[in-house]
C-alpha cells in the first residue's frame, strides 16, 4: 500500500495556493481590485468598476481638476484569532483609480449607480466650445 510521504503531503497546500485564483496582486501585472471597463456610446461614456464586497457607503467619487477619482475603503472587524487560517486574502484597506475626464464636466453631469458589486458611472460627452480668438486692439496715441 502506498502512502504519501510527509513532504508531499505538506506540498499539497503549496500547490493549491499557487493556482491563479490565489495569486497575490503583487505577483500579477493586472491589479486584482477595481478592474474597470470603459464603453463609448454616441453621446456618453459608461464606466463599470468591479468593487465586490464593498457597500455603497464605502465608495467615494470625486471630481477635481479634470480628474474623476473613485476610491473605496473596506475594513473587516478584527476578531480574536481563534481560527487557524492557512491562507487569508480578503482585501482590507483602501484602493482608488483616477481617470482624466476633462475640465468641462461637473458633478451634476456624472450619474452613478451601484448594484451587485459593480459601480456604474455614466459621463456625457461634451463638445469643446471653440472660442473665437479675442481681438486685441492697440490704442493709437496722439
């Protein structure tokens, strides 16, 4: 009868946690939080941001100096560690993303909804108003 050796038994969890599902954000080139899709429609842009596990109150959206900043903060209650965790990856802390949207947008222009862990933002396309060059006259003395 064959039995796994102690060494191979201990490696079961090492191999298990090296799967892509368990890969840490620092080990990947793509951030694991706030993955974003941006779609362009005829008259607006739609931004969908994955924010699983967040509540609506944990998310802040700020428009400043032409940048749209989306940030979230999530904290888990710290309990006494009576459980023996072998591996723990649930994210706690802060994360944020910024997108340049131009100086023409105002807070009233941006529409936001949060459902099923996805933050959806709708931003209208605004055409830049072309300003005619301002004529400057020089006064003639005398």
